[in-house]
C-alpha cells in the first residue's frame, strides 16, 4: 500500500491518488462529511457514473456546470467531469481550490484542437470572430471571442449580425448542425468527439425497427447521418427534458450512456435504450468520463489533490469569452 506522500509524488504519472481504501468505509457518508468540514461542493456531469451523480450537489451539462461554478460560495470545488470542465471552474474561480479526481480524465474533442495549430488556422481568417465550444482547453478558450455550449450555441450565433463571419471550433459535427439551423456559413475546425462519432447508423435503424414506437433522441455532436434519423436533437439537458415531457414511453438515446441514470430516475416508468456504437459493445461510454470513481472522488476531497493550477495570464485571457457566453445566456434566459 502506498503512503500519501508517495501517492502525491506519483500524481502526474498515475493521474490520481493511488492509495488503498478501507473496504468497509461508507464513501457516501464520508464524502458528505468532507463537504461540510471543508465547505466543498461536488459538481458532476451527466456522463459520470451513477454513484458520483448520486453524491453530487449539482448535476448538469457544460452550461449548467459553468453557471454553478461561477456562483458557488464554496471554498473548494470538486469537479467530477473531465479536465477542460475543471479548468473552466478554475478560470471562473481563480482564488478557489478546484479539484479533479483523476487528472487523466481528458477529452478527445478538446485534444483535437491544439491551441498552437488553431492559432495558425485562425490567423488565415482575420475578419472572422471565433466561437468555441466549451469542450476545449484553456489555451483554445484564450484564442476565442465567445465560448458556447450545445445548450446555448444557437442563441449565441443568432445574437451576432448575420453578416458577421465566424470560425466555429472544435466540433465539426456540432458546427455543421448549427450552420443548418441558423443558415450561417461558419468556417469549421475539423475536430470531433470519439464517443459521438462512432454511433452506428445501421444499428440505430435496426433498433428502431425492433422498437417502432421509440423516439430517437440525439446529441448534436453526432454525425449528420445519425442526426437525420433523430426525432429530437438537443443538448444533454435538452435530451433529459424531452424524455420527461414527451408522451412516448420508449427512447433510443444517442449520446454517452451516463445520462440514462437521470432519465430513469426522472421517468421510472419509461424505457431508455442506449444507442450502440459501430463495434461489439452494447452501449457507448466515454472512457475519459468514466476514469472518475467514487473512491477517487473521496481521496481527492480528503487530501485536496489533484488540484487544477493555471497561469494567471491564461486565466484572464480564457475568462473573457466565457463571461461573454454567460452574459448572452442570461439575456436569453438560458
């Protein structure tokens, strides 16, 4: 068994505190106790495992989590999500401690847009403003004019004059969907999310044949061919709300499977079928999101490690476009 000092020294390699936990410990009770003792808040994304969702103070999509991070009075923010989300919380709260259970919880979409390459791309379009999807690194945010999420992207684009030229990054699928919805011709960076890219259209159609009354609901990060067979396209929160409000009793859910936990809790009498990817798996999990576990969450709260730290200049540069997003969202009541 590693001692805490060895585990801390190894944090960059392991990504988390690699310490054994007493198997008899009640992690739920201990996490609640630590929240009170440390004035800590646990923010969790819908794609986290059910146990983490159940212990979180707030569960949401990227917009909701950013809004909660901005207004929290907690001294410590424990972010059960992926790295760019914890970075966003730190940008909005530079003087608070922000913890991430596993530093290796990255994001394939964020990784698809290295800031140094994107800067060269941006410089080719000097008369364009940059709208970046929140699923990107702090370095990418610093190169952007406005950040958006799938919940508010359409409204943010529509808040700009129609003649304003726009680069949209990093998700090409979301960008193409938004071009269709808004009638714009945004220049798209060629990035994508590994989870949403590998849904199998053929398998979804076969599922639809077996469940003819099921509504297909999909996230706009999916490829266009998949979105065309969907009954509803929306953000993670939008998908959840649709499943609650709809009269349908069956849903084929085309996004990361973590959201099914909240859907089932909100509508226990309805059936939710995860859409399969184009491999041998029955459902589509984000390997990065699922790196966080209840054990890692407890350890990071107990020892306040791993902590997100950032350069002050980067925080200032990345905060401006996030603030602009939050201001526009507030104007539209989002």
